[in-house]
C-alpha cells in the first residue's frame, strides 16, 4: 500500500511520514484491496481555532470505491488518530450494512422520502439589502457564504451500491444516477440505518 503525505501551510517531517505509514497499515485488515492512501495535513492559522488547529484528511483508493475521512485536533498526531478511527468506523459500517441489507433493495418513493421535512419558507423581502455575486450565485445581504464546486464522473449504479459508497465516504447523502430508472437521485441518511431517496424526473 502506497502512502502519500502532503502538507498545506505546514512542513511534514520524515518522522511523521513514517508514523503515518505505520498507523495506516491497520486499514488493510478492513480492506486488503487498498492500493494508495493520500494524507493531507493542513494547519489552521486562526489562533481562536487552537484546539482544532491541525486538520488531517485521509483518502483511500482501492479497486472498489474511494473512502474518505477527515478530523481536526490540536496537533498532527491527534488529528491523524481521529481521522483513522473515523475511516475504520466507516469501513466497518459499510461492511455491516452490506451483510445486514444484502438483497434488500427496496426503493423509497419521493413522497415517503420527503415526509416530515419542513416546507421551504418564502424568500424574505430584500428591499434595501445589498446584492453581491459569489461565483455563479447572487447573495443578498452580508452573511458569509462559502461556495465549493465539485464535479464527479457518474457511472449508473443501483441504490444498494449508492448506499455502500455513501458509507465509505462518511457522508449523510450521496448523489448518483439510478441504474434502473436512469434518473439523477440522492440517497440520504435519516436515523440509524433508515434512509430516504429523492429522484429527479428529467422529462
């Protein structure tokens, strides 16, 4: 397994690189197909964030889907341990879900998936409020807004595969193209192993 360690706004010592390589061998017992793990260490310069001043992001590439986890702590070692624990937990959850839900491929209707969600409020009156452009979005007022765009290749997949990949990246939702309906869909976590699905009708 190849381990690549990079630093943003900080220096990464050879000793830390060796420590990372030793620690990450624990991942192979969960997934022996892992070929490479990218480790990004980022230093937060804001002194008010001293308890979360170092962020570590792990991205594992294997013959299967990509697995990602990140954590922040006071130092590199602490952040690495937290991120590694998260990644191992994601791998265990995905393996458990695969065992428990194998063959259970029941789709949830859009009405059922949306049940219980609050309805969107009407836009507030913005008379006299300054408008500004942030990327492709028009922002009203001076509230902070972080815009981050990502684009991913989308091979059609089943709902079961989308759930599995959602567990591996540790997100509460996963956007995919449904293999059966060929519609863009989002699966999201509700409570525990309870999931909802929203699909777009593009006709």
